[in-house]
C-alpha cells in the first residue's frame, strides 16, 4: 500500500474539531492537546522542546484514531478533505467554517439514534445526575493530575539515574586499565625456584583485568538500558495521564454545554416575549443604531444578525430613535412583526430541540461510552507499560548474566 504524507498545522486540527462539535450535537468528540503542553520542569530546554513535539504528535495521533472509532463521523466529508492531499481545498473549507447544518449521512444517522432514544429523565433528577457526575469527574481529574506530575518526577529521577550510571561506567575505565597493567606484571626473584604457593591446585586464575572488563561491560550495557527508562515514564505514564486529562475536560465541556444551551433558550424566549409585547402595544422593533441591532440579534438568531448587519449599510436615516431593524422578509420588503415573531418562534423551537437531543446524548450514549472508552484506554496503556517495564527488567538481568558468563561463573539464584 502507498503511504502519503499530509501536512496540517495545529490550527487545522482545532478547526476540524470545532466543526465536528457544532455539527454533531451531543457527540463526545475526542480531545486535542492544548497549544502549550506541560512538560517536566527539570528537563533541559532542548529536551523539553523535543518532548513537547513528540507529546503533541502523539496526542494528535490519538485524536485522529479516536475519530476513526466513531462510526457516525469516520466517513464525514470534512474528515476526507482534511486527510486528502489537496491542501488548498482544506484551506478553503476551513476558512468557510462549515455550517453545523451541512448534511451528511453520518450526521443524519447520529440524529436518528438520538431521536429513537427515550426521553430524558425529569429536569431536577437529570440535573442531580449531571452534578454528581461532574463532581466525580473533578475528583478523577485531580487524581490524574497528581499521577501526571508523579510520572514527570519519576522520569526526571530516571534520567538522573541514567546519567549517574553512565558516569559510573566512565569511572570504571581507569580502573580497568590499571587492572590490565597489574595482571601483566610479573614478579620474579633470583632465588625463586619453586612454583607459587598462591594457587596450590593449579586452577586457571581469573585475572584482575578480566574481572574489570566484565564489570565494565556489564555497567555499559546496564547504563544503555537504563537510558530508555525515562522515556517509558514520559511516553507511557505521563502521556496516558495527559490523554485522560484531556478526555475528562472534553466530557465536562460536553456536560456544561447544556448550560449554554439553556441560557441561549432563555435569551431567545426573552426576545420572543419582547416581540409579542411590541405587537400587543401596536409597535414595531426599533433600535438606536443598526450596529447595535446586529449585536442584539446575534444572541438570538445568527441569520437575523447577518441580515441586519447587511441592511445597515443601505440605511441612511439620521433619526436613530425611530429606526426600525431592517430585516428583509421573503417578499423583499421589511418583515412585519408577525414575521419576526414567527422566525423567533422557529429559532426557539430549534434551540429546544437541540437541548432535548443533547440531553438524550448524555443520558443514553456519551457518558456510558466515555466510561467504557476511558476504562479500555486505561487497561491498554497499563498493559503496555507493564510489558515495557518487564522487558527493561529482563534486559537488566541479562546484562549481569553476561558479565557472570564472561567471568566463567554462574549468577546466584
């Protein structure tokens, strides 16, 4: 299979995730790393920058893998464009900020799943469940943060230990040389006619040089293996804790999104009530300035705000107090109060439907999926970490077994 390289900036990943969050209401989109990733304070600047890049690439890779595990968005056109070789097409798409209403089969499938799910529990009961969930998530995030810092500390300690072992290995080199010269020294006396009594059994003696060489080789191999230990703590433990931190933040944002939807509904309801009050009084909506109209309507209806902003360019009236918000109707004329009320009611209904779908997603899909995925990821990296540490321990053991073999003796059991 041919492998293609696609270059994307960090901001491209941000744009991709923002678009998916808007278009798939209530769906827990995998997190991306922050712009600044926390690293070990004890590492050098060069090492920190290198580790930062590796950490961000690792987390972005997890983000892309996570998207592929979501059946609703795996084949989304925006992901296809994002992963394509046509960078100009992606740039155009990202600049246009794809609307959340952009129709896709996956989006329709996701909405169908939510629509078929049961109604959410009563509001008070649901709020209690969400409040308890957020508290548990906060506690889990705090403990994960402690583990994250501990992993950094262990990585720094392992790095210092590896440096000390390399220093120990270098410190044994002069001793090895002196041992070799001592082994080559021949002590001869004029009247020494009998064999040496130092070894009456005439066994082959192990020279000092041989022992020094074996110890030096063992230290060298041990130091090289120990040099891989810091990355195990950093890439396995710290990276796993960091990914879990980001996942916890993402699910908490999904929960708190409900509050934003509720506030949006309240604003829209207030706007609708004001229109109905104006109709009852026989008045029409007025603003002091057209720019203010855009700001006011932006909180209720993006479509109305855009129309108001464009129409303000052609309104040259100097009487600001009597200026009516020039929002064109379907016939091209300024909308009536009834048309404004009808549009506001439709916007309110859309927001209420979004809140209902969001609640269903939390109740019957995403919180359970987060718990399942969180547990699966935790077990996966734990197994990988244990495997790496076992391999490292076996490598350390082999270092000294080889040293014993070099001396012709067996390692103690």
